[in-house]
């Protein structure tokens, strides 16, 4: 059912219903069926019933606690309700590193850096040092404490591509461009010479005004995706590679392409309030 969920909604719903006929208390089926119905505006009440049943059967479900937190951060109380609920979640999920990581992600996404940091220590106590340190790295980045972020990331070494991506971003923010290039070479080798590893390097070369070198690396790196989760330079919108690419184009005789690209994305960000943070970047360009 979950495999079918994206493209065969009717068929997926039938499979979920059959799964729950076989076992009405299967919390995985209940939750995933709720996710399916949650994308249908006219089925939200049904989705809520499934989530409520999941919570009764599995009160330590990371999915349930994360979904509750997602519903609270915009309360007009300066985050008081979110922090209170998060504290209860930390207690309820103590010892479950995966569930703790789910609520830590919600805290990071909504900018609750102290809560995310508390969760990262709980994740370590639960026995997952790698995920705990990764969460610490991002938590310190949220408040621009680059030294602590770097310490947490460095402690994880150079054997994981996701860790190297954070280390490259931190080095760039600290102006350590030699380290950016060294870590990029390491990341590229770790990924089997995957050229996409060069995308953040393109960003940091542009930040230094090294546009000819950036253009060369951009040609190798291939098309930069429009919107994907990752560090600075990893995507045009969420990774903010767009202004870097526009500056590279303008500096290397491709102004007409830059104008067309800027106009295209200006229309996109004007129509999407979640991309408001990109508008001043485009205006400056």
C-alpha cells in the first residue's frame, strides 16, 4: 500500500484496508493509512481517527509525537505550547533514539534550537552517537555557533557523506575555503566521483568572486536541482544556489541567461509564500 501511495491512491487505500482486516492493531498500517488520507482535504476526519487509534496503541510512537509538535509551532504564544509538549515528548520517548530523532527534526525545522540540542543529547544517551552528534551540529548551526557546530561535525570524522556536507558548509561560513576544497575532494571520492558533490563548492567559489573557476565546476557538477534538502549550494531554492549561479552567469558573459533565469524564479517565489526568503536574494541580483 505504501509503495502504491504516491501514484495509485485508490489501490493503495484498498491495500491498507486489507492490511487492517488482517490485523486491526498494526500501528504501521494505521499510521501510513492516516498519511494517505491526510493528503485528501475531504478525508481529514478519517485520518484523525486513524492517528488517534495509533496513539492509543503506541503512545511512544515517534510519528505521533512529531505530528503533534508540527501542529503547535504557530500558536500565538511565542512557542510556549511547543516547548511544553516537546518536554513531555522527551520524557515519553527516552531511550528510543529513532523516535527522539523524529521530534528533534521538527524542532530544528521550526527553529527551536535549544529543544533540538536537548534531543540530541537524549539521542546519544539512547546509544546513537552518530545521530546525536549530527543533530548537535545542526542545532549549533541554527544559532550560528560555528565553533561548536564544527566540533560536533569533526567528531564524526570523514567517512559519511552527510557529515562531510555539513563540514563543508561550516568551513565555508567560517571562510576556511581551503578546507572547503579539501573536504569536497574527499566527498567526491566517497561518492564514487559523483559530480553532484561539487555543487556546494560552486557556491563557495562564487562567494569568493572566483567566477571563472566556479563556471568550470558548475559545468562538471551538472544541473543543480530546484529544491532539495541539503547544505548551502545543494539546490537552487532551499540551498540558495540560485544567486550564486546568476552571479556566475553574469560574470562569464551569460547575462541573457541570467536575466531569463532570474525572471523565471522571481515568478515562482512571488507565488509561494514559503519561498519569501528567496525574494530579497533575487532582488539584490
